[in-house]
C-alpha cells in the first residue's frame, strides 16, 4: 500500500534522513507515506533530492493473538487497529556531496534520524561518513539505521554488508543503533522499520512555557503567476517550532530578516509579521507547539519568501530572539581527518584569512578568520546569523575545490 493517509493531529517529532546519494532515502519515505518528497522540477529532472523535503507519517498500533505490530497505514492484514500512537514529520535531506549545507540546515531541526545505507555498495561511502558526523555535530542522539536494497544482493552479501555497517557504526556514537534490513522498492520489512522508529526515537521533552521560537528551513510564495494584486496571499515560512507554542494572531519577529547593502556593508532589517494561519500537510491549526514541521501563512510580501528566500532565519516572539552577529567567536575542535572523501586526508591547521563555511542552527554563512588565540577563532561573516553562546556549528573548509567537514565549533 502506498496511498497517502490523512492525519488528524499535529506531528510531535522530526526524524531526518541521512546517507549517501541514491541509497534510497526518498524511496523509503514514499513507501511509508505515499509522498514523494522530491517535487522540485530540478529534482525530478536529475532524480536526486536537492531541497529539504518533508512528509508526515502516523504510527498505528495493531494487535492479533497477543502479538503487536506498528505500521504507517490504518490497515494491516486482518489485525485490529488500536489507534495512532504517534505522528512524525520526516525531514528528507539531500545526499549529494555538493548539497551538504542543505543537509546541515535540515539537521538543525531533527529530533532523531534514519541513516540509510545501501546493501549493494561498500561501507561507508563518503557521504555516509559525512552525514553521520553531521548528525553527531548537531547533537542528534537517537538513530535508526536502514540497510536498504536487499533485493540487489545475495544472502551472503547482505550478511557481509551488515557486518561492515556494524563495524562502521562502532567508530561513532551510534554503535548500538538498531539496523533494519529491508527493500523499500519491494516494500519488504517496512513494518519493522516503523516499529524501530517508534521504539528507538522517542519525542524529546518540550517546554511549552518558553517564548515561541521557530527555525525556518523552507519558505514559499504560494501565489500562482498572474494573480491579481487584491488576491495575493502573504508569504509562507516553514520549519519547526523549537520552543513554546504559536497561535494564530501572534506577532512574529524574524531575524536577521531582510538583508540590504549600505555602501560596501550588508545590514539586516528585522521583519515583523502576523501569523495568519498555521498548518501541517493535512491540518489547519489554531495553535501549534514544538515538534513536527509547520507552515505559517504571514502577511509578508511573498517576494521575500519565494524560492526559500527566508531559509536560515529564526522567527519568534518579539524581543526574545538571540542577537544578530556580523562577527563571531568559535571554540573550534579540528577533526584528525577530513570527512566526506574516499581517500584519507589529514585536516590542516586553520590559517588567518582562510574562508570557512559555517552551519549554525538553520543558517549557513561564510566566515573569514581574522584572529586566533589557542582554539578560539574570530571570524568576520559574509552574511549575519542569529546565535547565542553555546550553540554548536559545523565547520567546512576547501579541499580539492569542495567544501569538506573539518571541525565542530561552539559559540563563545
């Protein structure tokens, strides 16, 4: 069964996808939800995920003769449906090496992850390593590993691949993560994956009393070309509420907001807007809380939100957001080896004047190293970011004309 299922409640947890390109992340989500998350025209043409995709999935509990099965559709053979136990939002991230910055933006809102590894390829592939390190950097604690494409290998090859996966995981914080062998294309063993997602990735504790705050990872102009001015709808921002609860009618402050140039300097102008509506993929809400992916209809000019123009911003209760930083100090911990390459390359020391790519929360920016004392680096940023002390950053440097993960940093 692959038809879409409508869901009558807000998702309470975000589970991201991670893994090398073409290992089947989006195919697994389609098998579980009926939704193909790669819907952008360039994605359809190239057959890979480029932008962050999303899909919601309910988890139903079924019982028969004392046995229990968890499944993502309201029917499972002739078993008795005991109702929805949980609703999750999948955050489907691209696997291609050139799109690592997009994956890190998605990782900023993940409560757990599904690491997908193909059974018919060597383990680990470069972006398997890179995504696994990214999950660790971003503080993702709970991971379920999927050994996909079992239909393409023999039983003995599957066992050898499984052992290789377990050996790879032993070098990470996910050494004890469950591994679920399956074939997404043939829909084999998917119910065991649903059970693992339910049992091993619980919703984190939320504090709904905090001022509301949302990481923006997508934004849209929902108006069709040629819409008359009087019928234009305000821009839509999408992402995950990190703290608190947002209600229709609330005011939002968005930072850094609108970026403009004054002379040779980029300056930011915070934006203020009203929450006109709240929605999941299937529901219109009067109130949304932390957990799951939410779309917010605003009264912003849609030219600001079109084509993901607001990605990397943070929205929240006015006067409660962290400061906008044009320069930043990071306590940087260099890795021994570059992450994301087939060959082993030692990480070189960071030098003054070197450009670094910084992923911080939902934002990505470039920073130039202007000074250093011990492990504390001062960077001047090409685009301002919103951050506060203690936030973790993924840091990439240029190796062979590619951005490669080389370090983790902490805002000081």
